[in-house]
DNA sequence: GATCTTTGTCGCAATTCTGTCGCAACCGCC
DNA sequence: GGCGGTTGCGACAGAATTGCGACAAAGATC
């Protein structure tokens, strides 16, 4: 479920927007002013920010400027003025889209969807670029092709869940390196994720199962975390 | 419905033309001067521009020159002078046609129709050229010929909708590569499209049905999107 | 202007994923 | 060998994702 941050000082409008966004399946954080907005943004890392132009304590443009220093989170600005200069200033400072009051909830939702999709696209493009530079990762009978998002074992495709795939990807990129659970949670699950270490354990468990005999390649580093065996023998031995 | 842009500072004439064009089923954008014309053109990308020679703030020829830097939109110029030199200058600068005031609405419409038809033809030829560079894409019993805009399965022609065709085309150009829904929406549907992920799902569903047994070649990449099954495992990633 | 095609959306079912819990097994240490 | 802490692992439930039929709106065709 995606999390959005709404920054709007008019309480009644805010309530309306929040209700609408929640009905559409989003988690909504709310900040009545810029200071609170920056705090929430840093703490929760929402997928998108809806930012009112006029705010108490800190001007919307100033908030936008500071948000941009924190992260490339997409920003949808709301304004009462439809002057072109405003639009230009907002967009130049890095707002991704722009909505003039009054607007319909339908339109707001459409813009939110579009912005989120674009953000997703950009992320995928970046990943694709990385993946393209990367040749498929091979370790004995195992092959992970990031671009195809495909893992094969002895030539047979392996059906991995997204989390399992990301974990294996990380392991294969740095065989022999030990990863703490905290690091894995940060990297694979995302830095804003809040969950227990047992999530890691279980994903490792499931991955080991799917890897069959190769599951042994994921070694437990006692008291620390896990590690992918550095030098896999060219063929898996007879042990089971 | 095609969108036209009318650039004309004489209000009464403009009103007349607008009414006439709308009655003929076009969407009409209106700019009273060159600055606004360029803005609208960039923002809305009309299919054709009707441009008056004499304009406030920016001369019609200057507008034409700048339009040409933006896009190859066909331009119909209106002028009060019938001198041949003017005609030459206008056409040299890239106006596609030319109409001398006063003119009948009947004549204007005829020219608009002709220009649009020609533009469509040109665009189609460009696409043909692009398609020609590509040889037919073949995957087992399936053959997609972009030039002929034809798909055959076991030699039988397959009836695909435009969206389905584009989607299949994209898949076959990069077999084995996983595409996110966001990427597909951007590429097949267009970046300005605002719609949900389920549109992709449904087009995939319809395509799978029409492909029959080969429908299985469209693999679901869970949590990511879709991928066309790579036939030859020797090539790991799709290249394009 | 009537009809057909295309295509986006909705709703529900089916599937898959994933965090948590409980308990057993295990490790290192004293 | 006992002990505290850590890990393995099966089970479960809630959440997220996808499949798919139905419907309606928009556009194309005639």
C-alpha cells in the first residue's frame, strides 16, 4: 500500500482529500504546515507529496525547495492562483505537477495516479539501466538475469517471489560477503520498512527450499546474518 | 476528433472560422497572437495550424519559423496580400498551404481537409519506413510483420486490436525481458495516458485468448509485470 | 443515425506472498 | 553438561496481486 503526504492548512479541504485518497486505497499522512511536512517526509518517506502553495510557518515554495534536497519524491502542488508565472516558478523548482483550486476529486486522483506511475517508471528505467550493464549473474548451475527478472537452476526456471528475488540478487552480487539482518531489511525491504528479523529468516528459509541442494550456499553467520558461499563448486556435491 | 489551432487577431473573422470548423467536427484552439500560439502549440500539439500573416506581438513568419523548430505540424497560412513573392517566402519557410483573404469558408474547409489528409499520409509513410527497417518478427508459429501490420498464427491471420498489436509488437521485439505495467502504459498507451494498471491486465488477457495455446508465452512476472517467454535460452536478455 | 469494435473500469474469485507465532534445534560459553 | 540467546521451520492469516467476466463509454464503420 502506497503512502502519500498531504500538506494543507485548510482543515476541511484536507479532511475531504484524505477521505478520498483513503477510499482509493492509499495510506495518508497529514501535515498542517511546512515544518511538520518536512519532518513527516523525512521520517516516513511517502511515495508522493501533495503540497499546498499557501502555508503557515513556511511557504509552500520553501517547503518544495527543502523537500528536493531530501529526496526526489514527486510533488503535486495545489494553488488558488492560475497565473502562468506561478506555474512556471513551481515547475522550475521541481514540482512534478500542478492543480489549480478549485479542482474535482476525480481530477486529483487522476493526477496522483499519473504521478505515481511516472515515479514507478523512472525507478524501473534506472533499474533497467543497471540491469542492462550487468550480465546475468552465474554461480554454478544457478543463473540470475536481472533484466529478464528470471532465475534458472540447471536450466529450469525458478519461481521466486519478489522479495526472494531481490534477496538472491543481492547475495549473488556480493558472494562471500556477510550481511546483517538490519542491512538486508534496509536494502531488500526498504529503509522505511518496519518489521522483525524473523521476516528475513523466513525469506531465507523459503529461498533455501526453492534452491534445493544449492540452498546450502546461503550460509548462516551466527549472531550476524547470512552470506552467500564464496566459491561454489562447479557441480553440487552428492550431499543432500 | 482532430484538434486545430487558429491564430488570428481579428476577432470577428476568428469567430466565424471557429464556428465553421467546429460545425465540421474539429476541436479548435484559438490564439489571438503569436506568443499564445506557440504556447498552445507546444502544449496541445494540434494536428494543423491555421496562421494569419499579420499578428500583434509576433509576426506570422516568425511564428512559422518557431513552429517548425517544435514539430512538423502542417501550417495553412492566411494573408491579405496575394503577391507571389509573399507566397514564395511563406512556402519556403515551410508553410504547407496558403490562402488569400478574402476566402470562402468552403474553400478553407477544403484546404484543411486536404492538408490533414496529406499529413496523415506522410505520417503513415514515416511509420512505414520505420517498420520497413524491421524484418518480420517470428516466434515459432507466430509471425508479426510490422510493415504489413499483420500477425499470423500457424499461417492464419490473427485479428488484433491496435492496442493488442502494439503490445505484442513490443513483447516480440524484446523477448525474455520483463516489463513493468508502468513501462507498458508509457510505451504502448503513451506517456500522457492516465489510466489504471488493470488496463494492461485486460489487454494481456485479451491477447492471451487470441493467441490460443501460445498465450502461455506471455508470462506473468509476479509483483512486476509481464514478459514474453524467451525461446532461445542462449541469449539472456532482450536487446534493442 | 444504427451497429460494431475497441477499450477502460468494476467487482469478485483465485492465487500468491509475507509477517508472525510457537516450538524445536542449535550455537557458544561458562 | 547446563544455560541463555539465536536460528530453523511448519502453520496460519491477512494483505497484495492477478485472472477474468461483465458492462459501458467512446470511436469507427457503414
